[in-house]
């Protein structure tokens, strides 16, 4: 890992990732959020995935961390920076306008990788099937959503997962390493654009992205195998 770059990684112990939504939960969720049961089709029947231990970023990668990548010649500055460094007041915000391929390039440069969707969900849920990283009840103060842009990474400590991982609901949606096909990838977590709490749940898969897309609401966090 380049000496200028500091990554705060959280250790996730070996265990079972309880992914998606159980079929038995669908009717209750549909009634709770005022939706047709078909809304949850992409999340059922859920799965249990056994995972070895791994590390995952406590927060998404920030503009300041991406600037280290740029300074080392590994990547390009997002166009909105208007230079090789982000605006100082946004240095600690999650980097955006990065494609899946950009995220993979950063991870390779930093000696890490992107998390799988199952790893992402385990980091968010811990050892149960909680709806949100912080529990089963929606708590507006625990997520940065319905806003006009990003917030500083980790600025919603009440939204921490059981492992202490932050920003898993809202702020930026996040690329994962899972690709349904070569042109797309699974994106998790909702974003600052999200207005409906149903889309901030851990299981939500309503957002998926074209791998080449660079948008203002998708970023990423990194992971590392043991």
C-alpha cells in the first residue's frame, strides 16, 4: 500500500452472511412500506453464505484518499474537481464519479479489492437479518439521505453496523465486485439521492449500475482477504 494512503479497515470475523430477504418476510415488508410484494422479487429467497474472515473499509473511499491515487499517477481526478485535488471542504466526503473499473484500479493500487455483495451484507448486518445496519426500525438520523449531495464519510455514527462499519445506508451507493454480466455490477446501500427508507435497507438491490458509469451518487469501499 502506498505510504501516503491511510485506510481504516474493520475486521469481520468468519461467519455466515445472511443475504437478501426471506420469502416469509415479503408480505410483512410490503405492508410496512406500502408496496406490492413484487417489489422485493430481486431479494428473495435470500441465502446463507459462509465467509472466511476479511477486512472492510469503515467508510467509503474519500476524495482525499482518491487524491493520493491521482498524485501517484494511478488514476484521474474526477472532472468536477477542476484540478488534481478536491475542494478542501469536500476532501473527507466519499469520492464519486468513479466507474466500477476506476474502483478496481484504485483497489489494485492500494493492495486491496472491492467487497463482494455477500461481504458487504455481512458487514452491514452482523449475525442476524436486521433490516438496516443499526436495527430493524428506520432511524432518519442514522443515514444521510434525501439530501442535495454527499456528507463527510462517517458523519452518521448512529448508523453503525454491529461491526462498527459506517455509511452502509445512504451517503453514496457502493460498487461491489459482483457482476451479473460484464456490463453491470451490483450496487448496494442507497445514497444521498434516496428518499424512500425501503431503498436504504441492507437487502435492497434496486440500484445496479452500468460498470462504465461515473455518477454523483455512486462510490465504493474496499476490502481485504485475510
